[in-house]
C-alpha cells in the first residue's frame, strides 16, 4: 500500500485588513517533490482564484520561487498571490521580519517587494513592464458586460498586459452601473474566438479616490475575481493615459474591487516618475485566516 503524504498550507485574505474580505489565497509552504500536474489538480481542488506552491529559488537574489495556479492554468505572474505569499515569507521567517525589501522569483522573472513598517504593514509589488494591446469598440465591449454603449465613458476600451493575463479595460459611467454588469458568456465566446489568446475583462468606474472595479476571467477558470493585483498596475496606466487620474510622480490612489461579491478588497497604487515611468507599485494588507494540511 502506497504511503500517504501531507502537505501543509495556509490561507490568507489579500488586499484586506479584515478576515473574510479581500481575495483568499492558499499557499503550500513546501512544494518540493510536487509535479506541475499535481499542483494544477490541487489548485482545482482548492477552487480559489489562485493557489501558490513555494519552492527554493533558482536565483541567488530571490527569497523563494512561487508557482502560481488558477483552477484552470499556471500563471507567469499574479498580483494577490505575490502579495499574500510575501506576507507568509515574512510571517514564517523565511524572510527576516525586519526586512523591508526583498525579491521573489516567478515564471515571469524576479518581482521586487517593498514592505511598509508598522504593526499592520502594507506589502507592495512592482508591476512588470506593461504592454498595450488592441482597442475594442465601445458597443462590442458593452455587449460583453450586458450593457449598452451609452453606459460606457466615451473612451476606447483597450487590452493591456503586465506579462501574465492580457486584460480588456472597459471604463463605465458610474459605480452603480459597474454593479449592474451581467457578464455575457455567449458574447464572450464569440469575442474570444476572434483572438488568439485568453484574456480577462476589467470593468471600472473612475471615483474621487481612484476606481470602483470588477474583473471577470472565465478563460482562467475564474468567474469573477475579488482582487486582481496583476491587472491593477495596467489599470493605473490606462487611467493615467486617459487623464482619469493624475500621472504625476508621487500620486497615490486605490481600486476598490470585490464589493459586489461581498469580498471587498482595497488595492493601493503608487506612481513613481511621470506617468509611472519609474515604476507602478500595487500594494495592500494581508490577513491570515487558517492553516491546514492536504493528505494524498
């Protein structure tokens, strides 16, 4: 009879300082010996937006290697898994708790982490280089969200990508209309059949404090995501481009996401250099909620 093996994991709520809000993340603290196929099966079993598997780094400048899986695929990079796992690296003592800067290794490469000091610190990642993609006409974009063109701002929706999940940004007239979005899966299938790669849809309304947002990623096995750090850096770039938020160095704002799902998340943004030329950071709080083991 084959001996069973247990794998320890922790769950944290990311982009929230309150338990049972934010975006939950499972992190397996020692994934040595796991195959990629097993990791994918476990991510499907956990059925969260993402699950992280911690491994020793292959780069001398990195504290750990993160393999990140949605229920449907492995990611090159993802935001809330990076922030949540960085918290665990500090909490577990893998990174000294007094260290305010370190680097983690992901499939996209090294990701820089900054930590605010204090009893409930925010953790920040530096967004990878953002690439602009195709524009999409407003009527088509509105149809994907169960809206009509008049409910969108008079700005062309556009795909942007920070190296992981290409995302279509759709600016909407107000918060209430964002809450009325009804993602049309049939329209999405027709739309995505015309494009060569999976992507996400990010619906948002500009607000005085930044943005009120929702994100849909059926191509990744995620119906709706409570908090999407990898899409928030490109959101900042899109909003600066269209003058929906200041592009001056030192600008800070936040995106509120997940509220419609009863998983309110606050994703903070810091702009470095004019229009983010010296980097865009995305950060927030992390709250630990449970610890367990999976026996196979």
